[in-house]
C-alpha cells in the first residue's frame, strides 16, 4: 500500500509539473505569426530611431535625421501614435492654422509627450521645413474616447462613415480598448499590434523607403520589451520579416543628463551621503499605480552597500535620466497614486535583465 501510494503521489507530481509547463507555454505571449500576412516581397528600406519621449536633444536629432532623409526623397514618417492621430496630423499639414495640432496636444495631457512642448516644436518644424511629409500612425488607439471619437464624428459629418479610413479608425479604437482593459495596460497585446500595424502600413507602400520614430523600448534590436518578459519587441520582430532592410539606431542616450540638477544630503543605512539629484519624471501614463519617480546618485556609497541582500527587482539603466556606470548606488523615490512616498535603493553591479544593462534593488537595514 505504501509503495502504491508513493508511486501514485509521484505520478501526480509529474502531472502537476507537466500541466504547469503546458499552462506557462499557453499563456506566455507569442510573437506575431507573419505567415498569416502576405509575403513582404516589394518593400523599401526602414530607418527606425529609438527615442526618449519629449526630450529636446533627442527630438532635435530626430528632426535633423528627417530633414536629411526628406532631402534624399523620403516622404513617409512612421510615428508611435494611433492611426487616427496621424491622419489628423496629415490634415493639419494642409491647414492654415494650428487648430488641429492644438486639439491633439490637449488630448495628450497626462502622457509622456505632453511634458514640455517639445513635441509641438518638432511637428511645427516638420510642417515648415518638410511640408510634403505624410504621417503613418501604427500604435493602438490611445485617446480613443477623445481623438478617436472626434475623428469618427468628423468622418460621419462628411458622409464617410463607411470609408476605409473609418474602418481603420474603429480598428485602432478597439485595439486601444483592449489594451486598456487590463490594469496598467496589456503590454504584450500592444507590442504585437504595433508590429502588425507597422507591417501592414509599410507593405502597402510597395517599395517606398520610410523613417520611424518610436520609444527606445520598441526599437532596440536585441531587447525584449521592458514590460513583457520573453516577448521580442517591435524592431526584433520586424527584423524577422524585413531582415537587412531594417536599420535601427537608439537615440535615447542623447537625453541622459551629464550634470546633476543640484546636490543634496541623504541618509541611507545610518550613513549620510552626498546625493546628486537628476530630476523627477511622471510615470502615471505607463504605471497607473504611481505618479512619479525622482532620482539621486549616492556618491561613494557603493562599497558600503555592495554586500546588502538583493531583492531580485531590477531596473534597466535605460530608465535613468543620467548615465549609469558600474560601481554606483542610487536612491529612487516613488510618489504613489495616493500621494504616499516609497524609496528604493539600487546598485549598478553588472546585473543584466533581458539583454539590458540593469541595476538591482537591495535591502538597506
């Protein structure tokens, strides 16, 4: 009886392990299956640039790159915006005033591109210097209840409610609703829709070269998305379809501060350190449970803290507003949605996460 019971228990344990593995495989996000799309035969070249949103140095470089590509004959600019937002930008390019652009900017309030007006400068410079630019939006339907709804109402008013443009707008709206139906956003769903939307739009141009501007998390060729484990990001998936025709460059490093905003003193683990403050950023649009996070580098603290226990929480160096070097310690203060504060201490100890250089959180007594 004992042998039979042990044998049954062992078989049950194996079954649980197998079932768990099957469940993990079934629920793990999978890349886009390009076999469902027509072959990418007659396509041009793609120049994809990764940015930190609303960073003046980054956007100045993007503008210079677009002027250069525009001078070489490119006219199609892909952007990390929904279909209907890009279509509004195309209408604004032909308008005599900024009414459309100002309305879009109002709709963006609370997002990363509404921080400092740099985005407005970027688009106005394009309208002035590259007037034949055509925008292509390939993101899911952000602002679906404002920009999206208004776009559909405008089409209905012109008798175009059954047009292809209306169908594309409704599709983007449904994608937006699906993305936001999950608390904090369904990042895996969004990444794959961005891949599909980009491929469909690019293929429809039949051999035309294009430039694209997206957040760096979507354009790094060797990285997975920063929000989804094990799912290749947009550029990595597009490389599988377009190969050497896809060219990528990460511009986000241009946004990194080289000098602190001010010098403070912070006490960590019972010892007071000189702390270089590098600013605060709003992260509520990406992480609804938080309002913002502020960054300090704890000078000459690494050796004191390097023996501390690691929590396992990792923060990629790309998230920091300054350059991160090995052997440095950082304090990050999070302001939560309810206004309360939470502090975390991280070390740059050579840790890597999903192919990205990262810092690791420690427990400070």
